[in-house]
C-alpha cells in the first residue's frame, strides 16, 4: 500500500495513524462515520487507505459500483481470512486481535468461497426459505405485543432498550428452535458479546454452550425450526457446521434488525420527508423501511474481504493479501448514483444494505418481516406516540461496523395491557405491502391523531 509522507511533528492530525493514514476506530472515527467517509472520498476517491485496530492497513471501498465489483468477484476479493497477509507473515494473530471474531476462520458461509461456500450457503438458504411466512409474522405479533404490554400503562418508553433491541432476538429464538426460556438471556448476551464488554467472553461462552445443547436436543428430536432443517439437509453439515450457522444467523438477525427497527422508528417520528409523504398517501411502511436501508443501513462497513492477487480497484493498486472493507453506508450515498439525497427512492432496492453478490444476506426477508410487522404493531397500539426529545439530542454509539441509537424516548396515551389492536394476518410474504387498518379498533386516543400517522395506519 502506498503511503503519504509523515505529518510534521506536533501536527494536530486527529484520528490519523502512522504516515497520516486515517484510523477507522477510536472516538474521532466513530463519532460521525458518514462525515469521515465523505472526507476520505474527497481525498482519495472511491477507494481509500485506512487503518483498523492495531493500526493495521486496509482499504475502504466508498463507491457504489466499486462495492459491487468487490462483492461480486470472490476470485479477486475472497472472504477467507486466511488470505490476510498480516496473518500469513505473523505480524498479527487473528484469534488475539481486537477484531478476532471477524478475522478468524470458521467453517461458515461468510468465511468461505467456491465449492465449500456453495454447499454451506445452499443448506442455509434452503432452510431459511422453509419458514412459513405467516408463521414468522405471528411470532413477531406475539412478542411485539408482549413487549408493548410491559410499558403501555406507563405512557412513556425507551423504544431501543424496551422494544427494538429485544424483538428480533425473541423471534429468532423461536425460529432456531431454542427453548423459550433462553430468549431473555440471549437478548442480553448477544449484544454484550458483540460490544466487547468485560463480560463479553462469558456471554460468548453462554451463547456457544446454549447452541451446543440445542444441536444435541434437535439430533434426538427434530422440530419445525432452522436447527432441525440444517441437521437434515442433504449437504450433510457436521454438528459444528450446524452450530456455527445457527450462531451466524442469530447474531446477524440481531445486529441488523434491531438497528433497522430503531432507525425506522426514529425517522418515521422525526423526518419531515416521511411526514409529508405519508400525509399525501404515497408511502407505505415498507417504503419507509427501504428509504432507511438507503440512508441509514444497519451495517456501515463489512469487514472481511482479502485480495487474492495484486489488482486495481477504484484506481488504487491493491496488493495480494490486503484487507478490503466494504463501506455499505458510503456506497449508498455515492454522488454518482444519488446526486440529490433528498429525493425519495421508493421501490428501488439497489442499495447495499444487505451487501451484494454471492455473499448477500440470505435472511434479509426475515429481517424485513420482523421490522415491518413489529413497527406496524407498535404504531397500531400507540397511534399518538411522540418523541420526547429533539432529534438532535438523540445519542448514538459507534463501532467500526455500525452506529446504533442508544435510546429513543417516547410518550403516548397510557393504555391497559393486553388491549392489542388485531392486525390482518393475510400478508402473502414476509414484508407486508401496507399497514393494517384494524388499528382503528383500538381505544380512541386522548389527543387527535396526527394526519401523517393516520395515513400510515390506513389500509392500502
């Protein structure tokens, strides 16, 4: 990797590492990643040199077409971390690195390519596709109502801690076939594991141990769940491969869907574009979800591509074994494809929120179903919900891979628990086309419903 000259002594180059290369970690980088991406785009174009934890060099892909080029060419940019030159030369031990879970090889689809990948992905994709779409929706409705019942009498809630961070894991516990009592513990353990807290190792051990027990249970008695279907798949996955892929699906569903729910709720409650469009009757809730997937994808950056040979991407000379990061968020706002970010993108799914190519997220429809139905239930039961702070006061917590809302405080008219508004269960797929009109069956709100929200709750 070519490097610029060292900055002069005492240069206030905040966030810069050796040779003036931008760090992608630390407070400066994580405070406002979108601003950082634009700074790098202005300085380097569509592919920029950066440093990851430990000041290890990498390339950050910022352009939309360049992201697609890297994602769709595994022969040039492999997912297998064993290609990483730093690991091959012994300058880093992946298992001991701060990004260990993301750079240590495992027998899972996101760390393989070629025939091994095809075998594993076929088993995961075909197993996920076996879920009954209405069944997923019913699980979401059940757990969404339970969570809402816990705070509906208070008239106030934090929709991050009390709703968006819990709903995906509770639903996924059912989909993987885990005993229901594991749900609350998994709600705490998985995010703790991902955030690298002091108890992260303990949480990781709990998740792994629980999944090991789950595989053993399902080997003795199959069920209508992902674990059983992976065990029975003709690809003949080993027990370790089954455990590893249930874990991948569980963690990915939490990380992406919890963020998607929180970001969509925040934008529906605060963004003038959505209020204007919804009041005009031109935007459904799935439209709003799609807009959020463009503007605030659940994952900012995907770590995990390595150059298999010397190559060129975005005008940069990338050497064999270089780490390549896909910036999905930066690609989604590439001026080449979105010169005016204020324009809506209804019906356009060419965003990078779920990556692209053979490694595109296989469970994205399930994630959409959980987010869409969960938000639908919340707005149906609490039609006069309001944010209690200014949008500018909302706090976010950043990492290399994503930015997450810390809280989303709201107020609403208190209601009695269990007074759930029934929602039509006739959607043909995991992403309903509009929000049910049956919200009108809830008790009348104490204050007038806002016109844009009334439109949102109206049947198409």
